[in-house]
């Protein structure tokens, strides 16, 4: 598949439309690990928590490695090829994981998670380039729609595992899941996306100069911490509820489904009310809601308390990303797809490093430590919000 000429448009006539839907696939792939861990039986022995940490670390490493793979592929073969390639290797990774469930060695699954992360990273980088024109026309709408598709993918992956937990074997579930990236590979193979010319955007060095300001560093730290908070819950909530509260694996997955549902619904509500409420109050209310939810999760001993905690945590996390992304769009109005993919990948890597760290910590201090990371992270997010507010007052930006 040769590279597409820069002036060629997507066949639908709506630049980046189907690419935005591709964020569904990104969320689907990255939420898979938190949902499949109970099916693999990692709720039984605390000694297995180290392996769980290795899985998340491998997934994050694959995303980092994809940065060195995606750009050469896109330059040589074009943007459509990169998207198809990312979908294809994600599909292969899921089929491979279906072949190596426990009791196979953990390291076989670590290798599969590494490849899965590389595939998801290639898809993410391709998507950021594919939505370039749409972002330039409507930055806030593009960011919000992409986030909604991403949340739908996370919810779909969890619902698929929860709904088939007792009906099918783990290999069968993973084979079903492999159909999703295969479906997207077919879609992207039938569409053409223009590969943006390097001269069409500011260089990475030019973009990096803007992110040397204190405000930009605070924004980056905020996204890094917030993704870590969200994925600590997404990766460990079922295991925490199974071992600490005594829920069954399927019930733990149902609560995780509620968490993604509350997060997605809260994000939709936040987008709708943004023009009508003061952003500072909404952000502080969101952080306090997340902290309150973590305290409920710490003290609960039943399923109702677990769902209530998921409600407050998901609703609390929901509005932070849209507000921060909107603020970044105002402060840095141009769009450099490679650069913003790097910022997103950095935040996402932070999000996956948090549950990886929890795996190693839980093997030493017990699964209860899982509550500590998002609780501490939410407090740090509140501190960063205050610092960003002070910086904006001082600079007038």
C-alpha cells in the first residue's frame, strides 16, 4: 500500500470521522487487561500480583516501543497502512493470548501484552494524524468525541468479558475480542487518509518550546496523574473487590462495568454543562467526589458499597480530562499530531505504570494498597489544579 498523497481526502468526505471512531478500538484494547485478569484466576494467590504488574508494565512498554515503529512505517507506507498494521498486530496479539492462558508460564502472556501495547500504540499514533483536519476545525468537539468513543470501547471490553464469564472459556473470550481489531483493520484497509506533510505543522522542537512554560508542565503532570488514577481503578477494581470484599469474579466485573458506565455518563454530562458552570468549581467538585468514592471503597464490605464507590469515583474522574484538554487547546491552539500523540502516550503510559506499580506493592503489603494510589493521586490532582489556577492568575492566560 503506497503512501497517500497529502492532498487526498478520506473517502467519506468527512475528514477524520471514522478515525474518531477508532478511539473505540483504543479503549477496547487497553481496558482488556483489567477485565481479563479475574478470568485468568489472578484473584486467588497474592503471589500472582507480581505477574499482574508485569502485564501492565509490558503493555506500557509496547506503547513506548510503538513510537519508534509507527513513524517510519507511516513515512514509507502511508497513514492507512499504519492503521491497518496496528489493528492487525493487535488482533494477532489477542489470538496469541488465547493460546497461552494459565497454567502456561506468565512470561508467555507478558510477551503477548507487549505486542498488544505496540499494536494499540500504532493505532493511537495513526488516529492522531488522521483527525488532524477535524481537530483544526473543531478542537473541543474533536477531543470530546474521541474521549466518548474511547470510553465506549473500555465499557464494551468489560461488558464482553463480564457477559461471557461463565458461558465461555477464556480462550474463546479472547478470540471473540480479536474480532474487534480485525473488523477495524478491514474498515481502514478500505479507506484512504492523507499523510500530513511535515511542513504542514510546527516542528516538534517548535511545539516543545511552548511546553517549557510552568503552566504546560503542570498540565502534563495533571494528565499523567489523572490517567494513573483512572487506570489504577480500571486495572485492579475486580481483584480488590474479590479479595477484600468477597465478591465473586463475575460480580467484580459487573462493578467494573458500572465504573466505566459512570465515567462515560459523567463525561457526557460534563460536556453538556461546561458552558453553564464555572470550570474551577466543577473541577474541585469532581476531585472531592473521587476522594469521597475512594474512602467509600476503603470502608465497604458489600456489593452495594462497591457500586456506590464506583459511582462517586467514576463521576469524579469524568470531567477532569475534558476540562484539561479544553484548557490545553486554548493555551496551545495549533495542532501537531505527532506532538499531541506524544503527550497522550505519555499520560497513557503513566496510567499503565500506576497499575503495574500496584502489582508489585500489593504482593508485599496486600491488595488493600490498591485504594491508596488513586486516593493519593486525587489529592495531588487537587493540588495541581490550585497551582494551575494560581499560574493562570499570575500570567493572565
